């Protein structure tokens, strides 16, 4: 492509004006080199220098998020070429391309969550290339001629993804035999509802505040939160973690490796004990968060629909609608969320399971089943 041509053209697709407006001068030559090499190199440059950051520019997004953005963008521009659009400059991405992609995904009957995820990546991408606002929210898909239903995903669980007690016992034993550090990570995920990243980045000495754990490392969007240490078993677990990690500033996984290597180490350990969908346990570690959330809801008197009759609380208070709402909010906050709706991703809705009961708790749990996604499946770590 001719830089001279771009210099004469000041539209948003023009490379040189965009470069001068948005990129530090010391990166200009590197960017020009990438743009001469084609769209693959352009995406790689964007991921290295711009798309690895949060929207507010305060720091990098999670490694998994970076990988997902890269994967989606490569898929998007590959599909555009298959559709007949010869896009040599990724800055030229426009609404015509967006509409063609959504039409293709709808024709392929892609899952709503998949379309929503791709929409999210394209929203970030178009902001970076100076075309913010081009990608509408899911609820505004009608502006492009599509129903919002093709990308509207529910947070209400339809199946139980929690671990049975025997599955956890087996996994914990295997994990401790494999690596005591990894064993402690499995345990804190189970009893404190931590995400994988929160588990391996937990600094037990610094996080222990007596009555609760103060989580600051590895939390979603960097939001700190408190998780109660409200049973003798939880207190004993934290004390064991501290004894196993003598350095007061050390994390459970250790400081002898960087974050990328820690992620690799953690995933390898998951595979080694069979904590994958294809492994002998048949569950991902994220399911331990489901176990925690369900137990916390039930002990407060909130039914867990995905467990059927087994999800009806026993020896728990009978709650009215306001009590159910308050209990769900309490659990949501302990899980690191600000919206009550997220509990539906762990407990489901009483309408989704054929449970016949006159128990007042079931009636009280007629919660508003949300349709705005906040689920956080970990295939991939981490929420």
C-alpha cells in the first residue's frame, strides 16, 4: 500500500493521519513496517501496542482476554476475505463489514454468547481505530437490522456444574500429592469460591485479616473484595496455607515464576489430576466456585434449582422475597460481583427445573432471571 496515498487522504481509514493522532512517535516506524506486511502483522502490532490494554488504559487486560481478542480479530478478517472483502488495511473496517459478519454468524446459528463475545471484541477494536460507536450494544442490534435475541445470552444455569464432595476429595488428595502449592489452590477455590487466578495469586499472609480474606491480587477488573472466614475449617485452611508459604509477601503458587509461566503451570496441574471436561474428574476447577456459591445460598435459605430436590435448603431460615434478594446479593458480593443476577449462573431459576414442592423458599426464589451476561466460564482460567 502507498503511504503517499494515505497522506493525501484524511479519512478515518487513512493510516498516516491515524498513526500521528494515536501512536507515540517512537513506535511509528515499527507500525509502518507492520502495515506494509499485511493484516496479520497489523493485528499482531495492535495486540502488542494497543489492544492489550483495558478500555480506560490503566493497565493490561488478562492474558486470556488478550489471547481471545487476537483470536477473534484473526477470525473476523479471515471471514471477511472469505465473504469477498479484500481488507488489506484493518483500519478500513466499517459498518458494511460488521453487518456482513453478523449476518454470517446468524446464518451459521452461532451461540448467542459467541456472537456477544465477538461483538465485545469488535467494540474495543473499533474504538482503538477511531470508530467508536460503530458497534452497537446487543439491545441495539435492531439498528443494524438484526434481532437482539441472536446475541442475548442468559446467566441462568440450566445444569449443575458444581463438584460433588467425592470429586473434590479425590482431586484435593491428588493435587497435594502432585504439588502442595497446587493442592492449597484447589482447597481455597473450593472453600472461598476463588477464581483460578485469584487462587494462584493469593498471598495468604497479607490477605488474612482475621475475620475475612481481603482479596486484591488477580481479582476481576482489579476490584478488591472480602470473603468471610466464618468456619473453623476455613480458618484452619488459611493457617495451613500460611504455614506452607513462609515468606509473608509470597503467593501460594510462589514467586519463582512469572505470570505466564504460572498460568501454564496451573493448567498443566489441572490436566495432570484430570480436572478438565475430558479428564477423569470431568469438571473444570471453575466448578469449585459453583460448589461454593450453591452452599452459601442454601445455608442462607435460598433454593438451588439446578440441584433439583437436593437443592431445597434444610435447617435454613425460611425467607420472603426480600430475604431471598438480600441473601443472593450477599453471595454475589462474596463472589466478586456487584449484580445480584450473577447468582443465577450458579443456582439457576426454579422455573428451569421440574421441582414440585410447596416449600415457601421455592416460591420466594422466583427471582428475576436476567439476560445480561456476567458468567465467567473458566476453560480458560479465569475469570
